[in-house]
């Protein structure tokens, strides 16, 4: 099986090159074209590809333009064994500035493929597809089903990707492996609450400010309270390795109409990262209470707290240990490392599988950290050696799980 992966590796790299060359930025989130091109490439590899377009009103609800999710189902033996889903996402953040390589050029330099999405996570489209091809050629005594779930909305929360596939009952896997990096298996990660706080006051001339109600003046003590909360959260530590502390960031402030006008409207966008020990709705309730307590009484400014999104943390389910054990032996053989379970301070689509009761770990092609891959940054890249190693490890792990 490893020889099969070696023999097709140049083809695998070429497949990834084609995926990176076609932009699939989210925003704006018009990703259906990329999905259709991916389906064409997969069909040329001999796969039967199901295309599942998400209805436009639902897509628009989550700030996107078009989404088509792809499923490949490969049955082994009698198909009575476990159903294992492999999920990666094809939407990417916009390229941004500071690149020394063309963001959509998919250039190869010093053994690495550069381009937006190479590491997060078009690389795992290639990892999972070619691992499945190798497994298909060496399927003796295997029983069960492997599904590829190739989705297109991770950057906006996964609600019309994995969550939609599960809610529509288009899939019912027993286990899930989602995109990750090669040198550790992530079994838990943070969640996230996005909230907008809107302050509505009364516009007035700056020469007579007391005739208005200054929304920014009321927002100021709220900002102070949020930054005090940021300091308080530093003292809290998750028991899960790799997670750290809860975080809060005011990432966007907007308001006012002109220099000489009392601002009647100000809004804050807040990012509150949740550790696995926390519950999103409870944190939201506490944060709203903190904001309201900081608003001066009788200020004449209306304050509205509006939820944008809650992504609950990924919490390890008991069956995740079976996935971890299946990955450990091939990781030792291929990379010479003792693969460990770890946590991550970001949030991913893996949580949707976990929330549905499906044991899930993150594992795929990449370095030891997001920073090493420049993921979401300029010169994002994937070492081709890591792509090959992860493909072998995933194929071997699947063989163990399907015996």
C-alpha cells in the first residue's frame, strides 16, 4: 500500500496543484465552482462523486454565495463494519498581502507547495483521496465504509457544510477524522462566541453635545470592562494540553458620521474563545451581564447584544481513543514519533461531528503547528514530504479500523 502511494505521488501533487490554483475565497464564499472542478478531478481518479448543493437561502443566511458539498462513499467487504468519515474543507481565507510566492500559483519551492489553502485544508483533499485510492487497491479482509466529506464553509463556521450534511441525514458515520497536521492528533479544541454590541444614542452638533446622547461615551466603560475581563481570563487554564486560557478580543469597532457630530451609533464586534470546560450559551449569558452592568444608568443610550455565532468546543468522546490508537502505529513507523493527543486553541468543523455523538480526531498533512505552515498568512505552504507521510498514515489507520 505504501508503494502504491509512492508510485502515484506525482499525480497526487498534481491534483493538489489544480485545487490550489482555483481560488475559493470565503468571503465572499462563492465556492460551488471549486467543488464542481474538484468533482471532475476526483471522477478522473475513478471515484463516484455525490454533489450536494445547499439551497441558496440557507447559504445566504450564513453570509455566503454558493456551496456544493461533495461525498464519496467507498464500501469494503460486506459493508457491515464501521463507517469512517474523512472531512476536509475547500474554502479558504482571502490571500491578503505580503506573499513572496503567487498565492494561487501553487509553486513548488524547496520541497514545499506554496499557495492559499495548501495547508488549510486543500492538502487534505489530496491526503484523504489518495489514501482511499491506495486502500481500495489493497482491500483484502476489510469490512466497512470510508466516506470523503469535502465541504466548503469552514471559514464561516461549518453550518452549511458538515453540520448540514449531518442534519439532512446524508451521512451517519460511526467515526470521523478531520483535517489536521501530521505530528499530533487533536482530540479537543476551543469553541468561539462571536457577538455584536450595538450602542444607539442621539446625534447632535459637536458645539452642543449635551443635546445628544453619545454612543461612544457609553461604549467606553464597556470596552474597559471587556479588557478587565481579558485580564481575568488569563488566570484560567484548561486541563487539556495545547488549549491554554479563554480569550476575548474586540476585533472591530465602527460608528459615527463625522468629526463634528456626536456619534449616535457605535458597534463592537467581540470574539470570545471558549475552552472545552466552558459552555457557549452560559458564557454568552455571562458576557451580556458584564456588558449591561458596565452601561451607566440613565445615559440615554440603548444597548443591544446580538449573537453572530456560537461554535461549541470539540470535546473528546470515548471512541476517539480507538482512532488515536489506529493512527499511533503508522505514525511511529513512518515518522518515528510517538503520536500524542493534544488540544488546539482554534475551532474547526470537527466539533459538528462530535456534537452529533461521533468520535472525532483531527489528523492530516502538515507541520507541527499552524504557525509553521503560515496558515491564514502570507506564503502558506505544505511540505510535500508531510503530504506523503500523512497519506500513508491515514491509509494504514483506515486498514486497522476496517479489519
